[in-house]
């Protein structure tokens, strides 16, 4: 899955999962290598990972 415009990318990023982001990041790295696209995808991936890890930590704390 690749995007030709910034608008297309941003529309997808609003609902992208971690797996989607990893796949998109890999495709962009192997494809056009657009700096802003790479940074946007990475930013979304980072936010999703942080939210997941935070939830995991809270769950651990609540068990203890």
C-alpha cells in the first residue's frame, strides 16, 4: 500500500494500527523514501506504541 499524496497518507494515518504503520514504513523505505512521509508514519507508530506500552504498564500496576 503506497500513497501518492499527503492527504491520502494523513487519511490512512488516522485509523492506522501498529502493524499498518510498520508495513507502510517498510514500503516507503523501499520505495520513494520521502522524508516527510517517513516522519509522519514513524510519528503515528510511536504514538501507538507508547499508548500500548502505557496501558500494559497500568495493567501491571493494577495487578500488583
